[in-house]
């Protein structure tokens, strides 16, 4: 009968080493921000979808559709009910698309109202940011339309032009 030897100390050492490397990677990503951490973990389990390395964090109270079109444009649709168009701001800060708005609303709860149902939650102030890398998307060609409480933002993908490069061929014959 064959004898099998297992070195538990070596296995324990390997587990400690792998754990330390993992913790160091997570700590390094936390220094970069939560979006970077999400992108890193998403990369680890990427299924090959277009732009699967992008992360789109959920922002409390903001209903959002995010999708890509056939021409690889990235589209955001934000549901902003009762938000005046002039209070909505949209800008790029580095590689981040930043949506912000603030507005006032009468709060019926202040009137000692008795609610039968209280489902409409409007925060009054909202800020959301999404990673949209400039190397992949044209920040200068963004189209944004606000209609009936829905803000639609379309960011076209950058078309990568491949230049033809002639290769010189040398001869080994002398």
C-alpha cells in the first residue's frame, strides 16, 4: 500500500501567503475608491460582456437604466420625477460621469399628515457618479436629453483607428 504524506505546515503557509496577497490587493484598491474595487472584482468574474470591466454602483433613490447599443455607445437613463430641468447638472470629472441635482419639495409629513401609503421618496439632493473611461468613450460627443422626468445620456464609443504600417523586408542574400 502506498504511503501518502501531507505537509500541513506547507499547506498552511501557502494559504497564509495567498490570503496576504489578496488582502494587499483589496487594501490597495480601497485606496483608489470603491468603484475601483468593484471593477477589480467584476474583472475577476467577467463573462465577456461588452464593457464588463465597468462598474455602475447603485445610488439610493435613483432609478437608472444603463446599457450599450449596437454601435457600442453607452446609455444612461435616469428617472428624475418632479425634478426641474434647470436643477440637473451633468459633467465629467476625470473619467467619471457625475450627475447632481437639488430641489425643494413640500413635505406632507411636516403637516402631521396621516399616510395610508408613503412610497414616493424624493431626496431633495442627489449626486451620483459613474466610471466612463475617456480612452473608451468620447466625452466631447455626449448627447443628453431631459424629457418627462427622464434624463437620457448617450456617450458614443471611441472608434479606434488602426494605422497601416509598412514593414521593410531585408534580404539575407549578399
